[in-house]
C-alpha cells in the first residue's frame, strides 16, 4: 500500500502521453528549483481520461486501466532520470467521462482532499505560437483552481534560481494577501522582490491627453506618488520578514499585461507571482491580465488565488 500523501506538498500535474516530453520535464525542474532546499515533497499526478487519450468513453474503461499502468511507468522513468530528490511515486487518477472540466475537477478534488499547497502545470501547447490554447487543461485549471498554481509555458527556459521575483499589484486586499503568501518562499530563496504597479489608464490612446491636460497631469502625478507610497509600505513589511523588496511604478503608456511582461524583462525576473481572483463572479473576469501574462511570460508564473463572491 502506498503511503498517504503529505499535506503541504507540491502536486506536479503531468501529462504522461505528450507529443514532446521536454516541457513536462522542464516543469518538473522548475518545481524542484521553486521548492529549493526545503523538505517539501513533490507528487506527480496524472489524470487518464477519454478526453486526454482521444478514446470513446464507452470503450475506455478496459484500456484505461492499461494506460494507467503505462502512465505510472513512464512518469517513474522521467523522475528517476531527473535526479530530483524527494519526488514520490506517481499517482494516476482515472476519469471516465469525455470532459476537460471533469478532468480538471478530478485533479482539483484530489489536490484539495490531500491538502496540496501548490499545483504545477505546463500549458501543453504544441508550438511556441500556440502558447496557451483556449479550452486547454491549463486554461481550465486556471479558471477553476482555488489552490496556488505554478504555470510553465513553452517559451520558458530552464529555471535556475528564484533570486529575482516580480510581483505585479494593484494594492488591493486580495493582492496584499497574495503578497504575504510569497514572503516565506522569497525569504527561503533570498529573493529580491520587485513590487510593480502600472498606471492602468495610461494606454497609447490616452497618454497624450494625460500628459497635456493640466488636471489630468496633476491626477497622474498624485496617483504615481500614492502608488509609490503604498509600495514602500509593503516593502517595509517585507523587510520585517527578512525579504528585500523594491518598488517600480509603470509610467509608460501600455496595457497592463504588456507592461507586466516588460517589467519582468527589465528586472530580469526569474519568476512572476501574481494574485488572481477566484469565485462565482471573478471567474468570468479572470481573463485579461492573468491569462495574458501566463500565455506570454518568459519565466514561470506563480498564481495565488484570492476569493471574491
């Protein structure tokens, strides 16, 4: 009998039958680096389903059992070859309906039941141009998860350290909660955190008017000063927790996702961490910022969900 999964571990949501295993292995390596020298265990978890295997549900169950063992053997070989320590034996779940949402639900129920602290997943895109297919496993997981996620897309190179982290924020209560959550990891890695806040109204269509109309310019200057003051207060909280944090306010015209990606590049961030709302209302508006950052980031994205009803 296998040992009961340890609470607080990282679930690596692995596809054991990919067209290219490189991204799966890169995700495992990212998880290992993210974990650092802590004793947190990693559990590979795969969900075998008619949807994933493109098998009709009516004839799935018998071959599903066979694929279950094949998946377990494949992932075990990958783990052994990776030489990453403290990775448990793979868990392979069988879900016998042809539904992507049900497949994601099976994974999330298992992660919740066994009290996982994080789920790591790759975007499963087939090409660099198709970074994050709408309706994909990762997309659906991002919409429905209430557990923090670590997402790796095909543009991400090998994660070597977590020494520089970008934390985009709007200084909301949910973002503050997420910021508090990243501090223990940042301290463990001796990470320098950059708090980044973009002036969201400063887009190409409005920039000239903001700069030329005195009333708008005054509002802009007050807003930048207020954001900077909030950022410094948050940085002081981080300092008390043993984490170095600095503040960057986006003052160049640009939409928020593109500005975040530019800030990540400028700060040479090895990881982006950001809050994302979950719940009945927020699931419908999650789209914009988080999804676009996950699609295009050149480093892993750590998504910390906050609840809004």
